[in-house]
């Protein structure tokens, strides 16, 4: 998938652009991933498809990833935009760009959100009455 331009920014899914060093500062801004260490972030990047927004200097200012079986289901995760870049439509542009990735976005899309339902509704997600079940990691 090719990079795209949006309002002076670059939308990209080129794996080499994403490392724990440039992704972790964005994840630190979130309530769900602020405590992830570099090893965990590296594994997340390895086992999913990362997408990002880069400013004119090449700095990563937006990030998300999709985990997919490439057939029946895909899961959006870790969608975040740097605080100073919010309000410019970058989050919506990033999600739209990622959802256009035909290889990973086949079947039913899933996500969890507490704060951004309106954004995801703009790209076709809807609130489901289905039961959500979660299993926490087993501590060794």
C-alpha cells in the first residue's frame, strides 16, 4: 500500500517507519497503553499491521495498528494522535487510510473505545448489543 498525503502530513504503513522508540511516546499519552515496555511494543508491531501519520519532518504524530486473520475479522487497536496535532482530522484520516488496506480489512471489524465512538461511526462502525467477554492474561 502506498503512502498518502493529507494536509501536509504523510499517512504510511511502511513497517520500517515504526519502532518502539517513536511509537512509545504516543502510547504514553493513552490510558490503555501508557505502561507498555519496549519489548511489548516491539511484539505488537511485529504481529500486527502498523499505520501512522508523519509530519513534514518525518516525526510520527499519529499511530494505530490492525490485527487481522486476513479473512473473517480484523481488530483496530492503539489509535492515538499527539496532543498538539489533535483537532486537525488526522485521527479520522488515519483510520480511513488503514481501513482502505484491503489485505487486512476483510470480514467484520472490531474495536473497543470509551471516548471516540463518534469518530468510528463516521467510518461505518456501530455500537453492538452483543455480549463482550474478556479474558485477562494469566500471571505466571
